[in-house]
C-alpha cells in the first residue's frame, strides 16, 4: 500500500489525529480481515462514491474501499537533523514514507503548552521544514565526495548522479526544499532514487479548536495562504472533534457532524487530499461477491494492477477485460458494455486509467 507519514512539532495534535485514524481503522477492521493492526500505522478507507454505483448495478454483496496508510512519525523536534531527541530514528522513518502530512497547530488553548510559546503555524512550518532541509543537506554532503571519487574513476552511474546531487544541494543551500531543484527529465529519475525528505510531496493539516472546525480561524487562514503560495494542499480539521466522532457508532456520526456544520469528517478530507497528493489511480473489480477499489501509481500497467490483487495474476497475465467506469454505469454493467462494444481487451503495455473496471485473464 501507499503511505503518508504524519509529522509536526510536539503538542500540535498529532496523537489526537492519529488516534482518530486508528479508531476508524478498528471500526473498519471487519472489512479487511487480513490486515494486521500495528501501533504506529493507521489504515483508512478512501471514500469513493463510484463504488456504491458499481455495487448497485452488479448486485455486489459487499463494498470494499481501497485504503491509505498513515504512519505516526514521532520525534520531530528542533535539532532533529543533528540527531537530537529521537532525531536519527525519526529521519530513518520519514525517509520510508511516500508523502508527508504536516500537522500545524492552529488552536489556542492556554492549557496546552506550545513549544515556542505562542501559536504561529507559519513559523512552526518553517522550523520543521528547516530541520528537514538540513537533514537532506547533511545526507547529500556526506554522499558527494565518495560519488565524485567514483565518477573520476570512470563509474558512469556516479558520474550521472553528481550533477543531480549538486543541483539538489544548490536548492537546499538556497533555503528551498529539494523538490524545487531545477532538473531535466533524465535527472528526475536519478533524483527520485536519492530518497530526499524534502522531495516528497507534502500537505498541511491545520488543526483548529472545536468551535472553528467548520470555518477555520485566523491562524488557519494565515497558514492556508502560506500553503497556497507554495503550491501545497492544506485541510482544516479539529483533531479533537475527529477523535470524538471516531468513537461514535457509524449511524450517529453524520448527525453529530451536521450539528457542527460539517458535511463529512475531516479525516475523509485528509484521506482524499493524501490520495490526490500521491497522484494515485483507482481501478475496480466488480462481481456478485464484492465491488472493490484498488490503488496503483499513475502510469502503472495492466499487469502491475493485476499484481496488486495477487502476484500470480501479474506473473501469468494474459489480458485485462476493461470497461471504463462511465461506460459501466451508462450501459448498466458488464453485459451491456460488452454488447455495446465497450468492453476492451487490453494487453501488457496498457496504462491503467482512473476508473477502469477490470477483469483479469491469466495463466496459473
Ligand atoms: P502531539 O504532541 O502533536 O501528538 O499532540 P497531542 O495530540 O498529544 O495534543 C496535545 C494536546 O493538545 C492534548 O492535550 C490535546 O488534547 C490537545 N489538542 C489536540 N487537538 C486539539 C484541538 O483540536 N483542540 C483543542 N482544544 N485541543 C487539542
């Protein structure tokens, strides 16, 4: 699966948010019998109204959403890049995730200490990002001399990596995240392998007090403007409300939310934003037993999609019978789509499109 690491300074509401995620996960566990529950990982269903339509047409007994994983990455403090606090462990964990969800404190609460004395999400964001940039700079600076030596000795791969490392270092020394490095298309492939923290896609979760959940507050407005100016998505939530809602039985949740002026949970918005941030694509498998959504990276091929379901499906892949979601709905299901010539036979090179309904044919 794909995952987002939750980071942020102490006392911003990370654990509160994470507890809401894991409570939601526990409530969903019946649908995902093979998923183990780990202490620092929450897997949450990605809401997708298309599944209901597919299930209604096919008469599926069950709906199974695709999931996104959230990893609680503790230990970020000022100085983490120098290995202070849980620094080294923190850096190791954050290098592993696909995207970063950065929680910013936007709630005023005299009873909750703020690490730097006052609520200022923009300054907090800058403190955290400086740590992450320093960590990237440090790892690149350690790497460069050895790479240059190998490049001089005629190693082609190292020779290609040196200019990419230098460009990333230029951006970082300029106070910019590595993702802003100016790279050619060829260099991007090399860059991706460097696993830099500040190259990962990032979004902000702006955590406001309960009474501002529907509207946001001055702090979140400022943080949102800051995020937008840097081209980053942000979502306003109240982690305290999320934690409460997650404890309620599913049938009571929407009444409670609407009493607060909210159309859906903040978690649902966080999950959707995370999914968009990762640039993922959803495909479906539909039958009488279940209608199910699955996830692949954009650009994934049909055999790779089959491999998400089972490795044997990928190894023995023959073809994918494919119906676009809109055709499936308009033509009222598989046989209607087949009769209208909208069931395509796609081969090994086919790039999965969002909303494809697949039936894989494979050798065992
Ligand atoms: P972490 O250190 O970032 O994991 O922060 P916690 O989740 O432990 O939250 C720190 C404190 O802030 C706790 O006492 C929470 O109850 C409180 N807190 C978190 N979110 C909210 C919120 O939305 N509103 C209010 N009033 N307090 C919150």
